[in-house]
């Protein structure tokens, strides 16, 4: 059984890995807010347990066992977020810190029942995929809103980032998952988009915002 700290390292590694499945020591330390010596000490422990491939001065890589362990932590986190929103009525901007605590509960049956109660959701409240009970993660077919063409009508299906500030920004503009947007104009100067959606005839979204909205 992994400790909460070990689970946090594994989860962070999973989120940081590039297309080759690698991540750097310094990246990991920055993501977790810990010193390089502390990271080195922990990844050596994870390496001894067969969860991380670790060689001095080389990028880190999760082993298959480590990747599955990390994915199962993510599963618990995202199931919890979905439960808090769909069953308990929390806002999508309120659930991250609660889920950070509950994801370390070591009770597979607890999360199995949570999953069943909700009808086995495949995404969390922010549109991110929920890993399966076997630790498999499906990559959703998203585009970024800033990549879409003028005249297209698209639906928000996920978020590139789900920070509290960004979620409050979206709340203030009545934007959420499943909101249907029509793109009317793109400014050549700054890439901002003029869009319309229910209750909003014309709303200007900056390129920064549009790049964080995933659509289908």
C-alpha cells in the first residue's frame, strides 16, 4: 500500500509525463513544491518498489505497475469530484481540495459503490476521463476552441485547465460542460473569438480562454 505522499508523487508523474512517458526530476519537484534532494530520495524509494524507473541524471519513467497505481489514484480523485457535484450538489469549482483528501482512502469497495451509484461515469465534472478500475485511461477526442473555424457550432466537452480562478471565470459567463457555442468572428490582432451561446448573444473570449476550452 502506498502512502499519501507516494501516491501524490505517482499522480504528479503521470500528469507530467511526455509522449515518451518521461518526466524530469526538476519538473516533478516544481509540481509538488519540494526540493530536488527530497524528490531524489522519494523516487529512489519508488524505484525500489518497482513503481518508477530511476537512473541518476536521466528522466523518470513510471513502470507499468507505477502507471496503474497512479491511474487508480486519479480514478479515486475524479470519481469523488463527480460524486460531490452530481450527488451532493457542490459546484465544479469547489471539489478539487476535497477530492485531494478523499483520493487517499484505501477502500476499493467504497469507490466501487460510488461508481455504481452514479451509473459508471466516464468523465469528471471538468470533462477529464475517469480511469477504469483496471487503471486504463481513454483519451477523449477533443479540440481546443481556439483551433475551431469561424461559423462552426461546437459543444464544450472539457477543460485544458481547471483551476478555481478559471472555473469562477466560466461561472460568471454561464459557461459549463455541454454549453453549445457558435463562433462568429476571430480577431486577427489577438486571436480573440466572438461567440454566442444560450443567454449570450455576443461574448468575446480571449485566445487564452479559448485555448483552455475543449470542444467536440
